[in-house]
C-alpha cells in the first residue's frame, strides 16, 4: 500500500461515514433531537480530508501529518476526539514508511488504540474504544499469518463488527435502548469505505468536491464592489436526490446541461443511489421539479443571495469597526475565561460574569479543538480557564490545552451551563490557579442540572415507555420525567431534584418558551417550596425548552 492508495482509502472512508452520519446520529441512547455522534465524527474526518487535499507533494510522511493534524484541529465531541487520537497514533507509525505491509498496519492499529485509550481519563468498554481495540488485536494476530492486504483488512473488519454487535452486552443502557454504540458504528463505516477503495469498488474522491463546493460558493460574497444587481442568479439551491431509477452517465450529463440552462455555479455529484446538487438560479422550483423526476428529495436548502449579500455588507461594516477598535491589542492580563454557550441569553450571562470569549456551541453543535485554540489565541492572558459546559466538549478542551504552549490552560470539567455559571462565580482573584481549579471544580458538585426536550422516537428507559413527541426531563443521571406537557414534565422533574438541602432553583427558558410561561412555572415552584429562591432567566437556547439547576 503506497501513499496514493492510502489517500484513496482515507477519502473513501470519509465519504462512507458522511453518507451514514444521520443513521449514526439516530443511535443515540436517549431519543433526543440532537444525536450528534455521526455529525461530530464526520466533521472531524472532513477537517482531515481538507488538510490532506492541500498536500503539495504526496508522500506517506506528508499524508500522515495531514491526517493527524487535520483531525486533531477539527475534532468535535468525545467521539471526534477519540477518532482523532486513533488517527494520530496510526499516523505516528506509518509516517516512517514508503509502503505499508500487513505487519506495519498491525503496529499502526495498535498504536492508534494505545493513543486513544491514553487520551480518555476513564475509558469505558462497549464504546468506539472497544471496537478499535478488538480490530487492533485481530490485526496483531494476523500480522505474521497473512500478507494479502484485502484478506487482512476483511478479517479485521469482521472482528470489529463482532465487537460492535457485542457492545450492548457491555453497556446495559445500549441494550435497553436497542442500539449498538454509535461511535463504534462510525468507526466501522470508515473501515468499510476504506476497504471498498482497497478492492477498487470506491474511490472516495468525490468527497473532496462535495466539501469544497460550499466554501467556494461563499468566497467574496460580501465584497462592497458588487451590487445585488450584479448577481445574475439570485437563489443558491441545494438538495440531494434519493434515486428511484437508474442515473447513468448520459443522464447525469443531460441533467447538468439542464441545470446550466437555468443557472450557474453547478455542482452535481452522483454516487450510487444519491445525487448531490448545487446550482445558482432565479427559479429554484425548476431545479427541484427536475430533480423530482429522478426520485425523492432530501436536505433541500434555498438561500436568497441578494439578501445575504446586503446582510453581509452590513455585518462586514460592523466587523470592520470592531477590528479597528481592537487594532490596539489589550495589555496582557493575568487571567482570562472562555465559555461554551448556546443561546443569546446564556451568552449575556457568561459575558456579565467576566467571560472574555464565548464559543457558540453546546449539545447541538460541539465546537472543535481548533475553535478552542482560536479562542485561546484571542484571550491575551497568562492563565485561561475554559468552561466546556457539556460532557461531550471536555475532551476537545483538554486536547486544545495539550496543544497550547505559551499560556497556562485550566479546563474546568463543567458538564452543563449551570455548572459553568457556578464555577465562575466561585473564582477568587487572589488565589492561584491550582487553588481556583480545586474550588471551581468542587462547586460543580453542588449543582444538580436538568434539561427539558422532546423525544424523536419510541424507546424504553429503565422500564419506562417513551413515545415519539413525549416531553422528557433529563437530569444528571438520566431521564427523570416523561409527559405530554412542557410545564408539568418540568415541574415533575424539579420535584425529584429538590431535597432538604436545596436553596436555589434557576430556570433558563429556551427560544420556544415565553417569559410568561417560565414565570408561571416559577410561581408554581415557589408556592410548593416557599423556602426556595427561584430565579428565571432567558437562555435563548434551541431544542431544549428549559435548562435548569437546583443548588
């Protein structure tokens, strides 16, 4: 296996993962509307794909460096960080060879697993780690028995599939939900794609076109020298066709010609049973109608580019003013703070508490390691405290810490926004970093957190039947309440969280809840628990009707 073949296999693995990401998202144990493992792993590997695509002279060493660096910077969520560590360890071995044999690949798999396990403070079996480990063990068994790469990789994938199928036996919560581990499934999809490229079934190169097209579409769109009258075709139209009939090359050519007759900036990528379409046109309906003749449509997106252009001009002017204002760098200070937040209300709360940089993210979109590094660079301080405020973001923050050399980084392992708020409130300026880390981390234990959202599928949890559309109250240890009403379900959950030591209840209502409704819920709580203080804040978060805490 030379560098060119490995590159094809890597592209094909990324393409396979991207095509299956929604299915992987649906493997979430909780039936919440923000299953994100597939998305996180896809964004992680696509970051590496971009970096690999920029390699000027392809060698095994340059390919290994790009795979490792790109995945490290783009890592999102726990699954993405673990994937990046698997690739990092793998790359450390292969970079010293011009060609890869079975024994070298076996060593690389083993190093990848070792690196990933070392990156996780408390490795848990029944996850992506287990699937990767079993694959590496099988690779080690075969290292001296096989020389044929196809036979070798097929056997490794077979063992990984067996390990994935067994994950529900290792994690009872998977078994009850009727799913396998989503991260392990994602890793297996990458391996399947890579194998398809090895045997010549798939190249994966179209994934590069697919990820670059949206970037190219946006370049220069906010130039003040361009009038909206100069935009010939005003609607950026994108959709995917789920093919229900054959789509041979001559049909693809004719379809592209039709798109060219109604617009420009055309990208049409056909792959087995799907076609990805991007076109700028003045009549999106014509493109959509034509697409419907080949099958059902998915992920339809239409943007008014003239309107976007005007908005970007305004935003560009505002940004320029801010840049001019920030041209004189602020003097270096002893301490700075970074917090991950979702929702305008939450942003304001953290800013009011002294946070220097807000990273937009949270459960619905985990920020990457590179996002963390950019925030760290923006804070001119000797010591920076990072509040991830989500269990799925802590690893990315720790990875950013390991990559930062010129500043002291302290990651406070806050798993929710209320925990992050409690942590920063407990910061004391005249204490050193070690003392503050202990105090801020200890403060997390005094906060019980909860979130209220809706179920996206039928399932069962700890003997409780949950149906699609039900409202769920999710606490630190799992689902506490299920019902039909947002207010009643939230109230029921709070009653289970409040005990004799409780003093304060904080309600952060989301974008789909009105202030009046939130206040009525607060009044209801105070009526039953008159000794408690109840605070109501606008969180502005999507998907979650309430984020709340009991302290």
